[in-house]
C-alpha cells in the first residue's frame, strides 16, 4: 500500500510539468508543504524497518492521500 502510494506520487511528479508545479507551490500554503515533507520522511523511515503503529501509518497515509487529492484539485484550476 505504502509502496504504491510512493509510486503514485513519483508518477504524479514526473507527469506534471515544471511550470504548473511552480504555480502549485505558490498556491499550497507553506505549512502544508512542511507537513507533507514530514509525513513522507516518516513513511520512508517506516519502510526502512523502523516499526510504527499501524494506526499511525494509516493516519499518515490518509493525510498524504488527502494532500495528493488537494494537489490534483489545484492543478485542475
């Protein structure tokens, strides 16, 4: 599930050209970008064998999916 999520994010980043990404970064509040970085970092740590509670991973995954959805919505504007 996590690997699929990371893969989807990478695919999303590859598909989106640089200019919309720059415009997107301007639109997305800074605190959300920082939160996204922290979540990705925590997920990667979890993948590297540091045990985390399943509920915590689920919350992070849900939050990450919500952020990806929001990014997708911003790109449609």
